[in-house]
């Protein structure tokens, strides 16, 4: 067994001293990781796209956002967005399904918010799974329409999500890197400026780090609450103690290994246990008990 104290930070991620294979690469520790460690983000030529925006005097007044609140639409200049009732607003457009459409819309249920959220592509649905894992307390799909000015005139953009993560607002767009065009980069630059003016974070999620989503997808299969009639949670946590065990060894250390496997996955999703999200989830995967503040009970 590897001692928990042998886990050390390296470059913002955990490494295991004494475990040669894992120590060679940074570990994406599931119990303490944040969104930027799970995804790849589009940066592009931020300076070039920003240079095309009309950000002169009074741009905070000229640029506006339109939200759906109650039974109608309400517009606010960017400078007044602090007064937007974000939590009571609705998506600016609906999610429809029809034959032969090229994108894949749908609804993704999130345990952290207790309801389903709309998405317009598979890439967007995957981000919702990650936000659920990270415990986002609120997510609004298609939150508002942004009308902005640039060198060639005026344009508009509807960001994909506005999420509340760890108490802070995070505006998010989702677009695979190979699909991002110059017009998209301009819209992303406008969204970045708007978010910064509001004190929000902004990211364009363009992909995933290796193995991360396949592991999250598996963990999400056990995300819904379930009764533990056999007391497996206590057995699993007692078995791992303050050390580190391989997934298979941890299951075998309980009275019902087959049942324990499902509970280990559930505890990994709840971040009561940790694992390296940057590697496939196998019987040999190292699992440890959570000690940080992100533990969800």
C-alpha cells in the first residue's frame, strides 16, 4: 500500500512518489481537479480577434444582452448586467428535434442542480456531465443573446452555458477545435470581454484531455442517490483508510466485492474517493480517500 502522505503536488496536479509509472506523468486527481484540468480550451489568436472589436468609449453601454425573464424578453446594457436575475431567467431559445438534423440536441439531467438542462450537441452534453461532477449549483443553457460591435459592423452571439461553480459565474462556449472559424473566434472574443466586464470567468471548451471523459462517463452511471442497505460505503472507506489501493484490491477487501465495485464508482463520483482521470479506469487504477474540502457527502 502507498501511504497517502506520498502524494505530492507537481505542476498543479498530484504525483505519487514511490510509484514509478505514475510519477513519470502528472495525475489528474478526481477529488480536487477543476474544469480547466479536464478539458482543452481554445485560445486562438485572442489579440487579433479582440482587435476587431469596437471597445472604445462607452462600449459597455452600446453592447447589450437580451434575456428571457418571466413571460417576455428584457435587454440590459453590458454595464448593467449585475442586475440581471440570472437564476430566474430561461434559455433564450428552445431545443427542438426533427428528422435529418445534423446536430444532436437533448436534455441532460444533473444531480447537482436536480433538473434537466438542454444541450444542442454531444459536445455540450459532455460538458454538462463534467459540470455535474464538479458540483455546479446552477447551469443555464443558452443564457442570453449578446449584441456587439466590431470593425465590420454589428453581430450577435448566444453563449452555450452560464454556470455557477464554487460560487463563481462561468460563461462557457463549446466548439470542437477543428470547427472553429474566424467568425466564431470574433464571437468568442466578444463573450470574453463581456464576461470580464461582469467579473465572470470565460472559456471555450474545444476538447478533452486523454481518457478524462470516458472515465467521467462511467462514473456518471452511478451519480443518482441510492440506499446503502449493506453498509458498503463504510467498508470501502475503512479498507482504503489513509492510504492508496488499486481499484480491484479495494473491492476485494470488502465482504461483497461485486457490490463494492458499484459503490466505489459512486464514491468516486461523489468525490469521497479519488482516482486519476487521465488514465483508463481499470482494476489496477489507484484509488485514495478524499481529505480536501471538495468531498461531497
